[in-house]
């Protein structure tokens, strides 16, 4: 089972996360997600455990558990949704419907 852990202290590393979950059973992998530019923790991570029963016990006991001064939120990870690269929100880099410019119809062209 893939487990999602949020509200991690920024000092927590992969091995710390692994040790926390190994108390409940075998851990296949433990990964704290980091910012690709700064390398700093983003405050969440994932743990994979092969035994569903051990995973459910870990989720139930570690959800709302205080670890390194932060209260963790722990639940089963949902599958990642495929999203288009440019969803139309935020900065698109284009000039779509932004108006302005010479000869655009909304303004009279400048006469020389």
C-alpha cells in the first residue's frame, strides 16, 4: 500500500520516515518529497508497505501523531491524476485575449 504523509517537519529525511513506519512492519520505500530547485523538503512524503494490514495499522496510529514538533496527517495515497501541462490557469506565457497593441481593432491604429 502507498501511504501519503503530510505536515512533516522540514528536517525529516527519508531514513527518518522509514524508521517511523518500520515500527509497524516492512517498508519497501520511504521518500520525502523535495523542491527540485532548492533541494529543501516540501513537507510531505510517501511510504510503501507491502502488507496492507500493517499499512492500515500504521495509518490509524500515526494519523494526528506528533512527530518532530508537527502533527502528521497520514492516509492512503490516491493515484496521481493525469493533468494537462497547461491547464489554462496561472501564467501561460501567451498573449491570449489581453488586448492592446497596434491595429488590434479595439483601438485605432496609430497614424504617422
